[in-house]
C-alpha cells in the first residue's frame, strides 16, 4: 500500500532513555496540607514540544516548576517521588540547584524584562556565570536573539532599554535570555497569554524551531494552541495526569472521557 | 475574494501540511487515472489478467482515501483552519470521497472483464471504449483543474458531462436492443449494462469534483447558478 503521509510517533510508555528528557516517577506534591500533584508518572520526550493542558488550578504550573525546582521557594511545600533528568533524580540532596536552573530555563506568562538594555538582559545569565569575554558575550547575544526571531528587529537598538520593546518583542527577548544559557530544557508557562493572536503565532513558530536545540514544555490554557504547537499533550485534572499522548491522537481520538469532555468544552 | 495562497502561513509546518494534503489528492488522482486507463486497455484487448490487476489495485485506492480522510480530520483538529484553508480541507475530503467512488465504478467494469464477460458484440465494445476514452479525458481534465485550482477548466469539464450523458443514452438503447435479441444471455448482458452505467457514473463524479473546485476558487456554488449565468461567467473568465 502507498503511504501518503509520514508520521513518527514515539511510544510514551516505552520511551528509551536516550529519547527521554524528563522522567517523572510517582511524584506527589502538597502545599501545606493541600495536595496539588497526585502520583504523577510520565516520560517527556527529548527535542519535542510537550504541552500541558487542563483547567485553571489543576496543577500545570506547579508540575513544570518541579522540573527546575522552583517550588523549593514555596515555604511549606512537600513532595514524594522522583524527577529524573538524564537518569539523575534532581530532588537528590546533592543536586546543584543553581546549575539545574541554567540547564532547565523558564519563561513566564508576562514578559519580565529586567530594567536594563536588551543586550544586558540577554547576556545577564552568562555574566552571572562570570563570562567576561566580550566576543563570547556578543556572539551569544546575537545567536540567542536570532534563535528567538528577534535579531532583525532589535539589532540597531541593542543598548536601548528593554522596556521600550513591545510586549511580543519583550517575550521573545525573554526567550532569548533563556536560550543564551543553552538550556537542555525550556519551560514555558502560558508564554503567549498576554500577547495578540498574530504575535502568538510568531512565538509558536519560534517554539517549533527551538525544539531542535532543546526540549520544550509549554503550559497553556488555550487548547487550540496546544493542538497547534505541540507534538505531545498531557491533560491534567485536579492534580492528576489523566492522559498523555501524541497531540494528533489526543485531539482526534482521546482515550479518556474526561479528556474528551475537556477538549470539546463539555461539563465533566 | 482574496486570491488563493496555500503557502503563506506563519506556521511553516502548516504550509507543508496543506501542500502535502493537496499533493496526496494528486497522487490518488494519478492512481485512479492509471486504473481507468488499464481498464480500457483490458477492454480493448480482452486482457483478463490486466483487469484482475485493476480489481486488486482498488484496495490501494481505498487505503489512500482512508489516509487522506484521516489527515483532513487531523488538520481540522490540530490547526482549526479558517476561510480558504477550511474550504481547501473540506474540498480535499469531498474530492477524495468522489475519487474513491470512481475507483469502485472502475473496479466494477474491470470485474466484468476479469470474469470474461465482455459482450460478444464488437459494436458495443467499440462504443464502450469511445465513452471510456471520453470519460478518461474528463477525468484527466478534472484532476488537472483541481491541481491548478483552475475554475475555468473546472467549468469546461463540468459541461463535458452532458456529452457523456448523451453518448450513454445511445449506448444504453443499443445495449437494451442486444438484450432483447439475446434473451438467453440476459445475465451477461445485465453485467454489460452495469458496466456501461458505471462509465457514466464516473462522469457524474467528475462533475462533482468540478463543482468543488469551482466553489473553492470562486467561493460560489455552481450547482445553484443557472446555466446561462455560468455561461456568462465563462465568458468573463476568458
Ligand atoms: N504557593 C502556593 N501556595 C499554596 N497553594 C498554591 C501555591 N501555588 C499554587 N497553589 C495551588 O495549587 C493548585 C495548582 O495551582 P497551579 O499549578 O498554579 O495551577 P494551574 O497552573 O494549572 O492553573 C491551585 O489550587 C493553587 O491555588
Ligand atoms: Mg498556571
């Protein structure tokens, strides 16, 4: 038979180690005595875009924050289980958390430019790492801005304040700032919810390109965005992982009724 | 209406997906042209082996329809196409359904040949071949109109169907006359009748596809326009 369309879909239940970016094992988390994540297990594929969808408050942001231990900053946070990156549990006591956060970058909903020039914003992380060579800094800034599809727009105003950029430009600059550290994994928490539809499409296109450099995990409350931008989608409900599948399957033939209800906008 | 452009989306993947989708229809169309042309050769030469091959190949055509259907579903679920993109995806889905049905009609004819049931009347065969060649031209022209999204070509091909219908009526009465003369072979002649009818149906299906192409490119439904205004439109386009 003639095969008209090529599609390679990974088997998420048997993902080989070399294709796994993050493995979550029986992970639960509570804020105080409030359970927020309940016994989550999943293997997130490397160099793919994985989307997390689900109702507001279901634990999406909390889950991705576990991937670079941002939840450590919350006072009464407790957890059980493991999160493995490259086969090592990042919740191990010996883990270097500062280093972890450069390997696993994060971009939030609202662009958060630092009140300094575009150049200083993008090179900020490298300079924190004591990089002094002007040439290295220049090259990195240029490359990161190019990867974030912003270079052409800002190359003549690198030393202007980042606060003069538009919202969409600021968000791409923040992505460039994360990319400058050459992260293995990039976490995006509703990165386009403050942007207009067209700018959103540009950022989505950018996400599709950077997945060749790093694994991308995106939280979005916009199902259509998840459908457009991701290769794999996880649906969460009340702290549980309900269904995790390749995006095409999840949006055309979901296996669980609650997934179907959510993506078709029905009452669960 | 804005001019039709497939490859100008911000999403490069979406461009590729739409392009592949359209190409898949052309691949399927190519397969069906081959099926019809093989069937006509088998008819001319009474080549039962070739006719069997056509019957077997219809599975391939069916599988293509399923794949394209699935891809349309996937694109709609994933991309939420709007305006011209949406019309494109729906047109592809409808077109492949018609192509698949064309495949079924062709298979019916090939089956008759494979079973050795070609009528033993050189005249009837000659006339069947003549309609067959006409249908072949219409099929080719229709698929080209689709490939180039050419509404003028679609309109021209649409009108070919009238001629095919006329030829069909003649052949039908010839066949019925033969049936009356050879009433002892009635069952065989019934099969011939079905095959003749199948040829005519291919023309009808092509006509459907022409309608879709016209709708896709012009944003207007030619089924509900009176023939005169179609004629005017044709003049306009020239
Ligand atoms: N720092 C915190 N302290 C206590 N509860 C929190 C904290 N952060 C989030 N939560 C609660 O955890 C649940 C999940 O929140 P979150 O992960 O932000 O959901 P989502 O991103 O899916 O909207 C919510 O009920 C929220 O109120
Ligand atoms: Mg959130």
